[in-house]
C-alpha cells in the first residue's frame, strides 16, 4: 500500500522565514549619568582647571593680612576623535533580500554607537581618584556603604549613583533575599529589600550596566555626575551614498566626540569579583 506523506513533497515546500534578529545590546545607561557637553563643534580640546585653597589663620589685633595665591592650574583634558562604521550593500542584495535590511542596518549602527559610548564611559571607573574599595571577593553591602563613606569623607556633593555589573548586583541581591538575615527588624528588612528592588538604597541610585562585563575582578563605580564627562562635537549622522561603479549603496555612520574623567576625585571605584553566578 502506498502512503502519501509530507516527506514526499518536503523539497517543494518553501521555508517560512521570520525576522532576522539584531544582536542583543545593553541599553546604555552611562550617558545620562555624566556631565554632557554639546556646545561646540571642531577638534579643539576641552580643559578644566582647579583652584588652590585658602588657609584661614588666627590673627592678632594689629596684624596685617598677607595675600595668598589663588591661581588656577590645568586639571583634566577631553580630546575629541572621530568614530564611524559603514555597511555597503549591493543593488542585488537590496533587491533580493527578504528582510528590511537597510532599516535593520540603520538600527544596528545606532545600537553599536550607543554601546560603544557606554562601554567607553564605564571603562573609566578605574581612573577615579576619590578612593577604591573591595578586592577579588564578592560585592557586599559593606563595600557599597564603604564607597559612600569615602565620598562623604572627601566632601563630594550628592547625589551619588552606583553603577555595577550584573554579577556585582546579583551578589547584593542574594544578600537580602528570602532566608537571609539583613537586620533584626523585619519591617526595616522589608523596606531595605523593597528599595533595593527599585534601584535605590540610602538615596543612592543603583544602575546595572552589562558593558562592565564579567571576570575574576571588575570595576564598578560610585560617583557624582561631575566625575565623568562626554563631549559631543558632531552628533551621530547616517549618510547614504550611492556608489554607481559598484552598483550599490554605502551607509556611512560617523560622529565626533570626546570622553574622559572630569573631576576624578568625585568618584570611587569598586573593585570586586565579577564572575557570573551560574
């Protein structure tokens, strides 16, 4: 007896293609946490300066005051560079592609730019000079509040923000999860856990940034927004350009910006284990 089955015609059935997925990227929280400049174009460096301090001395009734120096000195410098990327797509690719490849390419270029900027800023935590805390052990609440203490001792103005890797954040979360004794007061424990869940403890916003990465040791940071700066000189722009000799289109993406530490003493870097929990 002959059976008519799907396998008899499978070679004639077209494949059902769904959307092609873009690579997963971090949303990029860092840009909103630092000092931003967008007031000029060009490649001139941007430099800040720092004054010296005054010394208040006890004086006698008839003593004449002596002038003290109050001259600024160069502190930090931001140097702009140009960054860019390109996709070239032939006419045949555009005419035959089953996806909205041009739109997808545009989204990918924008996402790559955002992740690049975020990673550059997050990579500056180890340049903070306001102090360091931690080691190659897991992130703890002692480390968190120790970083805040260093900022307070240094008289850094609030508000502060704490940026951690997902693994560092995980270590904090497991210490206040069910079955852990955070404090002898259940009400205070509940409030502490609730505030942590919404990303704020003790008035300090906690932000997770996957661009910090994982490893035996990683750098998070607690800082005032003055600690870091981003200086955009040419906003991101996408310029399609026809290349007739190659029968295709270039998608040219570029931007000019500078980034760096701006007031490094207003940040503390948190150096702990960043190994993934599983």
